[in-house]
């Protein structure tokens, strides 16, 4: 009988000890309530509690990756889109994360979803596709401002995927093709303008130097003549042809 009492007493003592001692890791903190009133923040390490009087809430301080479910919205230019994103947040004030909000993770997720839909509705499709970095920054600032009273810091928001209707995808592809053709035509026309300007400058230089003009004429004949031909054509200088032209005119 005595042995059974000792065993029972030992078991009760161990159970009480287990309920009064908690071990917190380096990234954990304990928010303790004693008879409903908040006590100073504790942890990490050993935390002693009074059985049936103290209640402890364990808070994780590590960064959490929160997947934002796909949100459907209509952009400013009336294009339906479906967007999903991911947000990274962490608790910076354990007390406020417990006292100010019932479940900070769920609340942060809801705020992120509503903010994502709101921001998408204010932007057009081109901005959503081409300026995603700026949208990520705007989302992070807006969500962080709303979660700050809860002791939650949102450090990063990233839009992962943007889904648009198939008909709109084809329209965007046609638009991109037309833009590429336009750029190719502009580049070609600029090349023609530059070539014309170079030709005009070359003509001005050659007209001012008759010897250079004759040299260019000989070079052109050499380029036109096929290889292996023995016939050589010597052009008559224009200055020598002028007296003959006057004689024939008389």
C-alpha cells in the first residue's frame, strides 16, 4: 500500500512539474497570462508556470511564407485576371500578436487577399505584366501598414503567376508581333536615311576632288569586271572630253 502511494505521489509530482515548466527554443517567446492578466514576456529557455493559474501562449518569431490563394479581379482596363502571390512575414512584437488579434496568421492572410484584389483593380493589364516589381513593393507597404498594430512585419510580397483569358493571350501575341514589325521598319528606314546621308557626303567630297572621282570610277570598274578577263577599260577624263564636246557642237 505504501509503495502504491509513493508511486502515485511521484506520478502526480511529475505531472505537476511538467505542467509548470516549459522549455522555449531560441526563436520562441512565451506570452503568459496569470488569472487573465498579462505578465512580462518570457523566453527563451526554461519558463516556470503556476499550475491552474498561469496560461502560456507560445509565439514563433521565425519568418513565415504565406501562400495567398488565387484571387480573381478585373483590371482598370476591364480585363479579368487570376493572380496568386506569396507573402513573407514574421512576428516582431509577441505580446501584440496575441493581445491585439485572435490569430495573426489568419488575419494577415485575409488582409493580403483583400489588398491583392484592391491593388489589381487599380492597375491596367500592361502594368500588371511589365511592372511587377513596383506592384510587389506597393503590396508589401499596404499590407505591412495594416498588420503593424498586430506586431506583425510583412517583409516581402511576390506575385507568382498571372492568368488571363486565352482570347486576351492571342491578342497580346498579335500586339507584340505588330510591335516587332514596327520596330523593324523603323530600324530599316533609319538605315536608309543614314545610307543616303553618307552617299550625299561622299558625292560632295568626290565632286570637289576630280582626281578622287576618277579613282573611284576605276575602282568601280574593277569591282564590276569578272575575274580572269583580260580586257582593261581606261576611262577618258572628263576634262579631256570637254574640248571635243565643244568641237562637235560647232
